[in-house]
């Protein structure tokens, strides 16, 4: 029986690669680099399910088919770019886009299904994609202005014929005589993407099917019917690509049947015209439903690395603290309900105090924040996965940090066991050889790993 190719990508910055790989090696995994991206890896030995590894548990890797990594890489948004991901769940491509655009960049992920939206948010939370926001909406109904996005990723629902090795029933479920509704939906999404794309902006269209009607035929239709021009793609190394199924489409990529990875189709479009200033919605006339948080007035961990957050604000929504990227605040109209990145919870008397809706009162609160005592009673509890708020190990106090050199203690924590630690108040930062991993609740003189 042939061995199924397993690929994944590292979810870390370049300086942290050796420690993430050491964590994998320590549990017996072997792998080698892929040629098309510096963070992509292929497994060569899997002693147990990679999804149960410590690296996966702490969001330091993401298991993803190698072909599925291509759409964000070929859209290639530069650092600082803003990207609309129109059909996002489960979030594998959204997460990679988040890494590509970096701290200053922003990705808005759209998903209409409540169940799939929950999976999307969980994956983005686990992998620390703090520069993202999510919205429950049909992508074709998004209320953005024409020409308001410079980069758009569109990986629409498709027949999935390219995933037959993993999903053997897909050819029966989406036989050729059943794909009509998918083709119609894809065209509606392409038309919406073309309308939202700014002059000079780029749209990456991709599917995981080998069906010509959903691939080359859609590209030909978009060129004829929409204000889009085809941009030839350079084939990335490590793949075998087949010729387009239709003539005149030089530069589209179709992962061949004899290539490693799922069958995938990719095409990149550009909207004609010179790049111009981004069209943003009018300044909102109503405040956000939450309340902006001032961490100088909150009890919590002694050291929070607030400087690591991208530009933006932290808001309290019903006792839950969310980071709202500055680009999200500027770009998303108030008519659209969306969610930022979960940072933790807020409780105590200060929450009651901050419920005031009077604008003048809020302004007074902000002016006096620096003089307000912390004994107002408000408490901030960081989410266990909000590792971005963990300070560098050298900046953390010994009582509030646990630095693990081997994997045995990490395996105990993941198994539900507790570890001894200095007594105190508030959570403890967990590190692996100085690499931030998670926040641990403190139970007396022991710490545990939260399962929430």
C-alpha cells in the first residue's frame, strides 16, 4: 500500500525555526524541507499522528497539503498588505496569508457557515494569527465599496475532484452532471471579487478540482465578462504542472496527476489601471458595541508584551477582550458584524464601570486613565493561546515564567498533569527553550494547561 504524502508548514518566525524543529525531533518526527517555501516541510517519519504532536498542540505547525499552500504563495501579498480572503474555512490559506503580510498587514476572512466559522476561528486562534479578523457572511454579499481591496484570495466551493485520494466519494458526490450550481456560485464570487478589486490590484482564483468547467472555463469567462486581465504565474519548484485544458490561457497552473500533492488549479488576475488610494468606508457615526480597554487600569500578569500587537485597539465585548487591527477598524463598515482576535477575559468592578455609553464619560475615562489606580478591581485573564502577549523570557519574572528545556514536562502538561511552580497570583507563561508557548493557569503551587 503506498505511503500517503504528509506535508505541513512551520508557524513561526525564521529565528524560531530551530526550536520548533527540535520540538518535533524530540518526539521522533523526521522531515525534510520543501523547495517552494522556506517554512514548508514533508514528513519522512511519523511515529504517531502529527496532529497529536506538541508542535501541533501549541500551534507551531499547521498540517496542510503542499498544493493547498500555493494560492497564498502565488498571490504573494507583500508585508503590510491587506487581503480579503473570500472563502476562508478551515483557515489553512488564511493563516499562511497572515504570515506573509506580517505584523503591519491584515487579512479579513469570510465564511457563511456558522460551524465552519467556528473551525476557522479556532485554527486562527491556535496559530496566533492576531492580524486577522473574521466575518460570518456570504462573500458575494459583502458590503464593501467598489475597488476597496488591493489583494483578494478566492478559493470558492468546488467539486474537489483533486482530493480523490483523500476523499474517494467526491467523484460520486459531485459527478459532472451535478456541478452546475457550483459553476454558477463561482461566477458570482468572481464577479464580486472583480468589483471589490482596486485598480492595479491582484486576485488569485484557485480550486482543488480537475474539472475544466470550474477551472479554465471560468478563467476564460472572467477575461471575457469582467474587468480583469490574466497575469502569468511562474511555476514554483517541486511540482509537475499539466498544460491548460483550453488554449489561450498561458500562465494558469494545473497541478498534474503525476505531481505530488492534491490536484489544484490556480490563476492570477490583475485589474487594469494604475494603483490608487484605497477606497475606505465613510467615518463611522456610531461607536463600536464594545468598550476600549486601558490595560494600565487592569490587574493581570505582571508583564504583558503589548508592544508585540500590531497597530490597533483592544476592546471589551461582554467580558471578552478582542484585539481589533487598525486596518479592520478603518476598512470594515459598521453594518458588518465581525470579530477580531481573542486575547482573554475581563472581569470585576471595572467591567461595570466601563459599561457607560455616554461619550463624554468615555472621553473623561480616557483622559484620566493614566492617573487611575489599578485597585479599581478590574482583572484581565489572558487566553491560554494568546502567546503573542508573553514577554521575552529574559523580561519575565521567574515566578511568572516556566521555561522547559526538554519535552517530558510538556507531554505531562498536554496529558492533563500539573507541574510544580512557585505560588503566586495570575497565570504563568510557558516557554520551550525561550520560545513562548502558552499561558498556564496557576493552582496554588502548581500549573496546568488549560483545555479551553
